């Protein structure tokens, strides 16, 4: 099982290197990089000339955690964890991963437009889309469409 995971990870890195060889972000037109895991999706605006992240957004920004992690709770200990069940969102508020990715796209676009670029102080409206090693479908496509609806052009 571990060998299969290693092979998949290596193949993903190979695909990512192939994509990154063609894509480069600048301060005026940064790279919109996407990373997705099974649970979450992340987007970053990266200036490759300086090697800096200009802005970032994720589904955790859209749905902030409602309960602190174990051990960080006031009072701490296992007893307090057992007494207080985790609050859950009502079913009507839950969204699919694709819908949340769309909202993350709108969120990163909002952050990009409110961010000054370079010395001229122009707002970032154009980006280079870096889908990394992922296919342009599902959550990646929804994030891109959300960013376009938010005002980014690519």
C-alpha cells in the first residue's frame, strides 16, 4: 500500500513540475496556485520574482473552526472534551466541496483586488492560473470560476 502512495505522490510531483516549468508569476500578474486535499482546498497568490505569497485563502477561512483543538480549550483535559460535544452546522447550511471551492475562489479574488501591486499602487486584477498537477474539473474548476466571478482575469 505504501508503494502505491509513493508512486502516486511521485507522479503528482512530476506533473506539477511540468506545469510549473511553463507558468511564472510576477508582482503585477501573480500566480494563482491551487492545492487541494481530500478535506480542504487552498489558493495562494504568489510573486515568483521575489518568492513571496501576496495573499492566501482556504475553505477554513470560509468556514472558520468553531471549536479549538484538543488541549487548547480553557480548562483543558479529557473531561472538558467529553462534556462539550462539537457544535455542528445545521444541514441546511452545509455545502458541497465544489460549492465551497467556488466561494474560496471569490474570497481570493476579493483579497487580490484589495491588495496593492508594485510601486504604482495598481490593484491586482490579472493572474496566471496554476492548477498544479490537478485536472481542470470539479473543485479546481469551481475555484477558477469563483475567482473569475470575483473579478480576476486569467
